[in-house]
């Protein structure tokens, strides 16, 4: 449970929202609707107030932002009662996310350094590659750029090009010897060519050189191709989380 709480704190810090409220052990996050992760309620610590009181408060606050409340729950006993209550209130479950962890070893899978660019700050080029790789709606571009600009920890913005063609990109965030991997995206026409494995290996190498001993990432459980890749690189699941949304 301690490791899960540590990973929850790390992931909240590595992917900040634009605004947040701390309420009786819950973190309410707001980012103009860009991603569920940055616009949801995470129960992080035990509280003292009645559950129904807290849920009603969250519904009222998100209503002021013209958003429906989204709860982000881990598959642990800590959130079982809340999950049951939300189910009874009609909240629907969406998306299962696997949080995976690995120990960073001295020797990583080989990669071609000449194909890979690593920067410590976000650039227009990296951002352009990412938004087009995932077909991000244009109304979220500025929000994403703002979120990336306020990450409070050391970052590694990575991308790989082969024959001057963009292939894949990713972001590493380093905190307390943990390297979080985010925004791993591969251009559609460049998938299943081994580029993502090279990119991640380069990011792990960067993390190792900067003091990281563990790496973590998050992946949808339905994305079997990505899970197979991450397992091949040594990542294993620690826990899962999911969302509950009010219809």
C-alpha cells in the first residue's frame, strides 16, 4: 500500500493540473477538460467527513466549472466503499489503467543514439510531433502546452527520427529516484518497427544517468500491443485504477 501511495503522489506531481483543491484527503483537479487524469478526483488519504457529503461537494464544485465529476479510483480496498457508493449513485465505470514499474538496470536494450533527440524542456517541435501522432483536438493544444510548462521536476523530452521522418516521442519526469514515462506516442505509419523500444531505452538510460533507480508508466489495459512492449522491456503491473463518471 505504501508503494501504491508513493506512485500515486509521483504521478499526480508529474502530470499537474491547472488548478486543484485538497478536500478531506481528496485531490480535485481541473484542466479545462483535457484528459480525465487532469480533471478528476483522486482519493489520496483517509478523511473524516461522510462520503455523501464529500461527493455532493465535488459535484457542486465541478458544476461551477461546467464539468461533470470524474472519480479516479485504484483497485484497492482503500477505495472499495467509495466505489460501491458511486455505483449506487449511478456513476459508470470507464477505462482500466495499469500502472507498471521496473528497476532500471545498468545495461538497457540497445538503441541508436543518432536517431534520438533528448531535451530538458518542451519545444514546439516535440509538441507538434505529439499532438499529430495522437490526433489531439486543437482546442486542447494550449492546455497541454501549459501543463507541460509547469511540471515542477526535471524532464526529458525525447523523440526519434529515422531518415528525417518522425517516428515516436515521449516524456520522462524524474522525482525521488523514480522516472515516470508519459506521452509515449508513435506515428501510425511507423508502428511495430521497434522505434518505441529504442526511445524508451534511451529515456531509461537518461534516467539512470540522472539518479533514477525505478521507472513507472501507465497504460490502458485494452492496449495489448503497448503492454506487450512494456513487459518485454521489464515492466510489471503494480496496481490498476479506473474512472467513474456521472452520466
